[in-house]
C-alpha cells in the first residue's frame, strides 16, 4: 500500500507540472486547459494531435520506461508548435517543464498544420527520419519493458559457481520466479544497473556517476509471490553489503546457491555443509570442489591444464626443492588426474584449521606459504566468531516473526538486519542496546532471510562473509544461458589465463536452474523468436508495398 501511495504522489506531482506548463497549448489545440492536468489522457491527446500511436500514452508513468516516453511526448508536442531546432529539442529533453512553460506563457506559439499533399522533398525526408526515430524509440522502449518487468541479462565474471555456472556464461534471469519486485528507483537510465561508467578519477567508486536518481524512490513491494526461494535453488540477488549504492535494486547483482532458508541451522565441517544436522543434497548439475595444494619437482604446464579442464584458478610459488601450486575448485576426478602427473610429488586437500582466522596471505616461498592466516574480526560473519570458510557455525538463519535476544554477544549477528535491512535506528551505548531510541533486549524479525553460498566454495565471496541475504534483495532465478565465452573475463584469482577466447556452443540456450545433469535446450525458443521477428518485418514490407500500390 505504501508503494501505491508514493507512486500516486509522484504521478500527481508530474501531472501538475505538465498541466502548469502546457495548459495554454492544450487550449490552442482545441481542448479544455484542464485536460492538460489529467494523467495519461493529456499524453493521449498529444499523441492523437501529432498523429502518433495513441496507445503509447499508457506507458507515460511506468517506472523507468515512463521518463523515456514522457520525453518523446514532450518532443512531439513542441514540434507540433513549430519548435524543431536542435536547441529547442535539447531544452525539451533536459528542461522539459521549464522550456514548455516558457513557450506556454511567453510565446505566441501556434499549431503548425501540415498538408500531406504539399510536402516538400525536405519535409518528406523529415517525415521518414521521424518515422525511423519512432521505430528506434519503440524498440528501445520495448526492450526496456522486457528488461525491467520480465527478464534481465547477467554475465558471470567470476568462478564462484563453477562448474554449474561458468566464467563467461551470460544468463537470462526470470524476475517473476519468487514474485516480481517492483522497481524502487523509477527515474533511471534504461539497461544500466548502478553507475553510468567507471571513471576511476578519484579511486572511490562512490564518486562514479549514478545511473539513477537517488532522491526519487519507492518503497519495497513484491507482487504475485506464489512461492519463496527454496533450498538448492540458484538465486540472483543484490549484494547486501554494497557500500556504493544505497538503493536496494541498484546494488551489484550476485548469483549463488541457496543452501539454507529461515529457520534452518547451517554448519560447515571440514569444508562440508550440513543443514539441520544433515549433509547437503548435491544435485545432478553440481560438482563437489575443494582447494588443493600441490608440491612438484618441476613446473606444471598450466596452460595445457587450462585447455583440458576449462577452469583452473591457481597461484604458483617456488620452493628450494621445486614448486608449489595453490589450486581452487578441483573436483575429485580433476584432483585425481593432477595427482597422477609425473611432476607432482604430493597433492593434498587444504582445510583451514578449526578456530582459526578466515583470511590467508602469502608471506614467503616456504612450504607453509599458503597456510598462514590471521585472526581477523572483519572477514567472517558474524564478526565476533572465530570461524572460517571450512569450519563455520552452527548458525540459525532468521525468519519473519522470530523473536531474537539482543545482547553484546548476539548483536554482531543481528545489527545489519536491524539497522540496514529493516531500517531502524540502532545504538549500542554503555553496554545497553537501543532500537529507535528505546532500550531493548529482544527484536522481532520483519522479513525472511537466506544463506547463499557458491558451489566453488574456496573461490566464493558469499554469505559466510557478508551474512544473511534479506528477501527484499532477491531478484529472481536464472532461466537459461544464452551465450557462453571461455576466456572472456580475466581470472582474478589465478596467475594464469586462457590463451584465447572461444564460444562454448554446448552451453548455449541450456536451462540453468533445474538441478539436472542433462539440461533442457531452448534453441527452439531462439529460433522461434528469430522467425517471428524477421517474419513480421517481411509481412510489414509486403503490406507497405500493397498500400503504396493502392
């Protein structure tokens, strides 16, 4: 309800601005000046008088799409009153209500009537150009509607979900999987997530220009939620701890596997996940992967191994007696094959010691160079636990309605929920906890939370580090991979990179969230869309020729 009220408020403000800046122009077109203030109908009149598609008016106040359509309508209106110069069009785009008000109050603008029988060659060319621009605008608006309200493309730049989702996979994500989350920043540049570009001028990403207007915002609202995220689902969500963007729907998108839902107890023992005391269920499209340390007498052919296995993040070091390799994401079969290489002296799975810090660092070239760690209070969630990637929990995932106890020991677990995700004022003063100014020892959770962990757990920044993922951050689930390119993104966790790029044809248009080893193919969908697109274009050309002949 709050979403609708705020949305109606924005419509009212825009309608008043439109009416105040154009009412005289509406009267000159033969309409009551009051109609300039009526939402949707005012733009319907503009479309009708300028001989454009009248149904476009329904898009006037749609989030993200609406600002694009309004700009188009304003341009049509100004051209209708003879304002066709480049300067006039720029003023209409960037200062719409200001410029239209100037024309409305201070100029004796008149409607320019055009007689199709007496168009000059230049005017005909202008008509064709306008028709072409209209087609481009329609294509952009249609694509924006699909992008915002149906499905959105995402790329996989890291190996945290290998080998289920591979580096270089491009996915279409279904935004309706768990109910549609209504846009929260309605005034934004289409197709851009958070920033317009990475300038790098100050070194601080917070200074990069945003792709949305932060001041214009709508509250969280999810509609038609027929099911909640389920355990083992692959889920796309907005990174909860994004410090650059405060807008939830503009935070960086992440994709992980949902391993525990609200009410579950998660524990990791020696790198293996247990939920409610039971070992995790490994689906058909998953492969268990672990970190291994290899000691060799001579160098390995890493580029050759890359070609053979496709994904092989590794760091190399040198010792007095040979070489040491830190492999991430080896399956049992891959580890077995590498161990059988003649150069390998020893290949051992790496498990962090229990009750040790979570961050490793390389200090020298000795044998234990990759097993040193520091006891950190900021790298693991919650910050007061001496856990690490391989020994974690037990941790209960909160759900809506839970009443949790608040004290100095439990506060690190719930402080982000209270202050950032559920937007309360949290204070911790003199050993006492205050929520919205009131001292308290308990708190009621207001939404469901989830634990997201990558399939390739030794190369994954996930919930073990940033904590619970709120339901309001859930975007949807991947539908299928529409493109997959090996070597497209550099592997930031590896000393080696693929020598060339290649398309993985066997992965294209395959379903991604079924849990099946042999996934369904959606090639037929792509073929059908191409047939419809080019077929409709062909039909339009035939109809156009017949009309010209008549």
